[in-house]
C-alpha cells in the first residue's frame, strides 16, 4: 500500500465531503437543538492534495465511522491484540510512530481536525503501518456509543487543548465524568497516560485522576512521572519547547 506525490489527483470525492460536522446532533424533548460544551473548536483548515488523496484512497482501510453500536475490535484489526486509544492525535506523527514501534498492539486514534486525520493516514501509508485505525469524530461520543467496557489496554491524551482562561476551564476534556468513562472502558491493569505543557492543566489532571477510585498513580512521588522515552515528541510538545514550557507526564493504571 503506497503512493507517490506525482499520483495525486484533483478530487472532490470522499475527503471533500467528509466533514461538515463531527458530532451527532442532540435535541431537547421539545425539539430544540441541545448546545454542548465542546473541548474543541472545529477549525476549517483545508486538506492538502496529499492529505485528500490519502483519505480518498485509504479510508476504507484506516477509517472508522461513528456508529450506534460497539466496535468489534477483533474483526476490525483481524487479531486479538490489545487496543490503545489516543484522543486528539493532531497530525498523528507520534501516534503513527508508536504504532510502528509496537506491532503487537492495535492503535485507535480519534481526532476532529480533518487535515490531521488526512495527514495521519498519509503517514501511516508511507510507513506501511497496519495496526492503526482512525476516527474523525468527537471522542466523547465515540466513548459513549462505540467502545465496550473493559475493552481498552490504554488511553493516551497528549497535549490536549489547555483552555487557558478560567472561564473556559469547563471546556477542558479532562473532567471527572470523562476520566470515569475512560476508566470504565479500560481492562484491569490498563493505563491512562496524559501529558501537557501547561502546569495549571497538569495540576487539574492530577486532581481529577486522583479522585477516581479505580485508578492508581504509578508516580513514585505520587504526582508526575519523568518524560518516558517511549513517548515520541509531538508537534505541540515541540511548540511548547520553543516557548520554553515545561512538560508534565501523568501515568495511572486501573486497579
Ligand atoms: C493541542 S492539540 C494536540 C495534538 C497532538 N496530541 C500533539 O501533541 O501534537 C489537541 C487536539 O485535540 C483535538 N481534540 C480536542 N477535543 C477533541 C475531541 N473531543 N475529540 C477528538 N479530538 C479532539 C483537537 O482537534 C486538537 O487537534
């Protein structure tokens, strides 16, 4: 499975039509649209021809859609390997790299930013990575509707949007109900690995993770772990480095 940049075609097929929204609309009992607090702003960034081509040609292999039914991981990956979920993979470089380095795990990435999804698929095609699937949808709905309880070996959340202003903190994806939901989806011994370059968000993550009784902190100092070698540098982490930010990694396991 590969393609070269010369093969790119002008296309208004699948990838162009793909994203107008990344949520399922919900309504109140009297039929009014229910406004949700979202952890993201849907950016309108255009797909490059390269990303578009990758999505058009390879979505059938790499792409999964939201459904009102649980995913059957065994049939999706054609094996029984443990599944690691990454939410908000951005352009997907670190996700593809982890999948490449760990062929005995299956990776599932969720991202609402369509060009990121296209870039991730293009990169996976280029590296011939097969143990990866991606979804372009709001992760909270995927968790609610498509992921079976106790079915995940781990959850990765790297550099989620920090929503700096206090009045926006309610938009942070890390909230007690979100972590409880993740914990419910983890198999026993499964992990939650978060990283951020925003100290105030790191403190918030720690407080929330500590509140969930089924989770145990692996940090010997009971707070953060040293940056693990196995986590590839992400795009946002690089940006944080340039701005002189620190990095905080949190790694909890399910008892
Ligand atoms: C700050 S970026 C970090 C990207 C990447 N992890 C990195 O470190 O380079 C956060 C990403 O999370 C995505 N995101 C935020 N909320 C999401 C949600 N509910 N479902 C899926 N993706 C989400 C955003 O679109 C954005 O690309």
